[in-house]
C-alpha cells in the first residue's frame, strides 16, 4: 500500500505576535515547524506502516529552501522519503493554491492508495486544503478522522462529527484529514533527523509540475490584503496583595462590574 | 449597488437566517438570495433543526426561494452538500455563504474547486470590494490579528463561523422549489454511529471558570468545585488540560480549537493566556485571572488579575464570595 502525507511547513503559530508600532503581524525570524495537525497525520501514517511494513510512505511539502529542514523532520518520523515542491511560501490564505500544487505533485508520484493530511493548518486554520485536494483527485474525503483501519483496499475510519463518533468505510484511494485527538505524535530525535540523507528527499519545481507561479491556475483565489490587532482592550488591573485581601479585592471589583 | 445572486446554506436554521440576512444586504434590492436545504432518507438534513415549513417561514424577508435538494442520503455528507451548492450556484451565482458545521468545510472546498471560485474560512463579515469581488473579515493566526481576505475570482465561497441570528423574519414564507440530487459521486458505507452526549454549553454560559496548567495534578481540580458552585459557573479549560492530560472532556476546551464564550464573567485560573486560548475569550465582557506570574500574557489581556498562587487564592475567593452573601 502507498500512503502520501501532505505536511505543511509553517512558522510556529504560538510565537506569532502583533507589532503595535508597525501595525503588522510579525512573521519574520520565527522558528518553523511541521504544522500541528499534520504531525498527527504523519503519526497515524507511521503507525499504519509499523503494523504493515509493506506500506510505502512519502511526505509532500510545499516551500522554499527553509522548508527542507522541516521536511527532513517529517521524514524522520518514519517515512520512506520526502518531496519538496519548490512553490515558495505556502500561503495560509490561499488553500486552493496549496491544494492545486499538491494535486499536481501527487500526480507525478506513484499513485497512492491513501492521502493523509491534518484537519487544519495551524497558520491558516481553513480546513479546506484536504477536501479541495480530494475534489481535484476525484476521490472521497473523510474528516475529522480520529480512528483508522486498513483492510484489503478498503479503509474504515471513525469520524468525530460532534454529535457522534461515526464509523464509515470507503474503497481507496481516498483523502483523510486527521484530528489532533487521533494520537500523540512522536518527536524525532536530532540524530534521527540528521540521518535523513539527501537521497531520501527530492525536490520538484513548479515548472516540472507544469505549473508556473504566475499560471492562471495559481492566480490568487484568496489573498490577505489588510490586518489589524486582534486583541481586545481590557482594564489590566493587577492585584498584588496577600491571598485573602486579593480575593476580597477581586470580589469587590467584580461586584462593581455587576457580574456577580 | 450591484445586483447579484447569492446562495446560502447551513446546518442550522438560525445560521441559515444569519447567512441570508447578510446575503440580502449585499445582494441589494434587485439581487436574489437562494437558500439551499438538503433532504434525505429520514427527512431534512440541512438545516437539521427545523421542518421545511419552519425554514421557509424563518427565511421570510431574508431569502427569495428555498431550494430543497432531495436524495441527500442518510446523513449530511460534504460531497452531497457540495453537489447541491454547485447546482444552486449555476452560471450566475456570485457568492456562496455557508455557516461552519461538520461536513461544511468539505462542502465549501469541493464547491470552490468545482466552480473555480475563491474561498475564505472563518469569516465574520463580508463586504463588496471596490472594483469587484468581495472582502471577507476573519481572525488570522489563531487570533493575533483580524485580517481582510480579498476574494477575487467569482463566485466567492465563504465559510462563516457558526453563530446566532439576532434579527427577525418578516412577511410570508418563501416559496419552496424541489430539486433532486444525482447518485453520490463516491460510495461511503455507513457502519454505525456512537452518540456523543454533550453535557456542557460553554458558549451560552454567563459565568465560565477555566483551569489551566497551573494545576499540578488532576485531583487538584477539586479545588475549583466550590468556586464553580458559588459563582454558578460552567467549568472550562485550556488545551493541555483537555488534550494532553485529558483531565476534562474536549467540550470544556476554550479557544481556537474549542469553544468561544460569550460570558459576562470569564475567570482564568493558572492559564498563561496564549492567543489560541484568548481568541475564545474575546466575547467575554469581564475577564479576570489568577496567575503567579505578573508577566504572563494574561495580565495584558484581562480586566483584573490576582498575582498569586491559585492554590491559596481560590479557597480565599470562595470565602470572600460566601461572606459577601
Ligand atoms: C494550532 C494550535 C491551536 C491551539 N488551540 C488552543 C485552544 O483552543 N485552547 C487553548 O487553551 N490552547 C490552545 N493552544 C495552545 C496554546 O498555545 C497554549 O499552549 C495553551 O493555551 C497553554 O495552556 P495553559 O495556559 O494552561 O498552560 P501554560 O501556558 O503552561 O500556562 C500555565 C500558567 O499557569 C501559571 N501558574 C503555574 N502555577 C501556578 C500557580 N500555582 N498559581 C497560579 N498560576 C500558576 C503559570 O504562570 C502560567 O502562566 C493551541 C496551540 C496551537 C499551536
């Protein structure tokens, strides 16, 4: 069986700040990583491979040179090889572009039985890319997946649809989007990442996918054109007294606010 | 104002009304608003919480027609939903508005690909852009900022955060037009459902007390029980408590991956106040916190912060509340 996991190279979203002085989101010089939920997808794929060693597992990632390190981390979790699509910044506000690039990249590789990704990316939080990819590949899409079983060409998945845990079965190929509740992803050691040699990571250019950056197909379908701070102004009253006095003071404030 | 045709759809009636109201405003007097419903083997699947007559009545003055797609199957599926939306958009649909729900993201994504549309998720508002197209407002980067997303290609497909409808329908029920969906493009066998019973309504609670990693052991959460009952609060938590330690069920999680509260009072105990948590607290009127770190981000994002050890402050809070009454 062949599995392809689509993993996204992102800046660590817990480090992103709003810069009041320049009125902008600061993304420069931040640590980068594999997007959270994609790590759950990778973990789920590696678990399948561990139970069935004949599974062939590829990782596909979009990004520039800086994404190579992230791709190696993903491969080090237990994949056979990684493919870096040199498509520049994987714009969080244009998930259709990501899906189109990923679909073309997957077309170039040996046909997968199962394509996996995270439920959402931690930078865009759209939850669109995986389903758009399923539409482009013309296969079923299952999400949010919290359980998976593979059996002779068919896939049984448990979906968390809010009101129920729903078990469904589909014939492969299909795309599944994994929820964070599915598992706890392993962290590859520095040594494991170093051991991922150049021959296990290949690069693909947009040209080789017959997509060039300005092709009509990649024209912006969504673009961030402005932003303002998302913080809510609060009173910021600090109460620094002994516990009993502080507690009484807080209760007093809350009473004045009329919320008690 | 330009006239256009809008398509709206949702898993709940109030979200459908909300989408229709917004579409009505953008479509203008000469524009059209078509609401899409799906019906399957066991009745109406979307919106799932009302009969077709309720829905048609609820859309009075907001939409022009209710298009009911029969043949949607056993439960609401994203691919079938998308098939209905694509049909409803037709050649001249300008914009599609869908409120978030399970299956909604698949419906939106497939529709956007099929219609060569532009797409935005997590939308909170939508405006026409000067020179054509639309601009959606949404929270970005986990709540760090509010962003404007330009949707250039038509139709624009927008997925809205789920919410409440404040207005009221007026006039007569909209006419209902029946249509039939073809066979599903993909065969999905439904093996079975295990119902998940939801016991908490965090989003609707008027007081929420939330616990975070400042609590060292699971048993220590007992400390907040008397506080929760003294305040008549619902108990919430940060992500590590629900997802990493699994001390509380996920329905109590507040934040980006959990619930958004609208409480009068939100009290955060031992929670640092990262944006991914705070984004779920934006709708709270008063935010208070107990944290032993005067530099924790929560201190800049709360109204009142007791700087101190929650193990000592929480019992004193209970005392202070009791002696007050
Ligand atoms: C994609 C993504 C989505 C996320 N979604 C969510 C989400 O929906 N909700 C969410 O909550 N998080 C979410 N997070 C995680 C978020 O970034 C933070 O890691 C998390 O909120 C931290 O939880 P915490 O405040 O409980 O823990 P910590 O950050 O560890 O904070 C614990 C706090 O307790 C204080 N403390 C310790 N001991 C005491 C004591 N004795 N008395 C008083 N105070 C004490 C400390 O000073 C500290 O400020 C998400 C992250 C990512 C990447």
